[in-house]
């Protein structure tokens, strides 16, 4: 009978060994999936950081003019008391009435506004870019007769 117990012990040992292997493989599988998840999360974070880096405009600050020198006092910096507010409303109301009653505004409101903006806004000096002919071939010939005929018909 001693042999049967040793067989039972061997079988139970083999079963325990098999279960431990199964547990080990389960842990390995779980670790692999968690690492894959961490890797994909890290990949998403890196791509988001790249996207955010594209929108980072802090490096442009060196090219912008210094704002402290040209900054005007903010309207919220001074407190509006009721008397000052009332005077401001009267002044702006009179200005609005003057604009509405002006003959240029009455005849063409949008044109008057456009003219006002053009006269009050600073001008931007932009040099026109040189136009390069797109239809120049390798030998230096300019446009063909057919394209020249089309242009004359468009005019």
C-alpha cells in the first residue's frame, strides 16, 4: 500500500506543479497585456504632446513688440463712478447722433463706415510679389498662341 500513496503524492505534486505553471502563464499574459496597454497609452500621450507642441506659440514672443511700453491703461483700471458713467453715456450718445445725422452716413452707411476705417486705420506697406509666368517652357518661349487667344477673349 505504500506504493499507492506515493503514486497519489506524485499525482497531487504533478497537479500542483501544473496549477503553478498555469498561474505563472496567467500572470505573464496579464503582464504582457498591461505592458501593451501602457505602451499604447504612452504612444497616445506622445502624440498629444506633439500636437500640443505644434500649437505652442511661446517661441514667437521674442519676435513680438514689447507690450509693456505700448500698453494703454485699461478701462477697468479706473473705477467708473455714476457721474463719470453718466457723462460717458451722454458723450457717446451725442457722438452716435452726430454720425447718424451726417449726410454721408445717411446716403451710404456702409461706404461711410468703410471710408472711416480706411482713414483711421494704419496703412500696411506690402510690396506686390513679382508674377512668374507659369506657361514658360524650357526653351524660354512664353505662352502658346492658343493660350494668348484665350486671354484676349477673356478681356
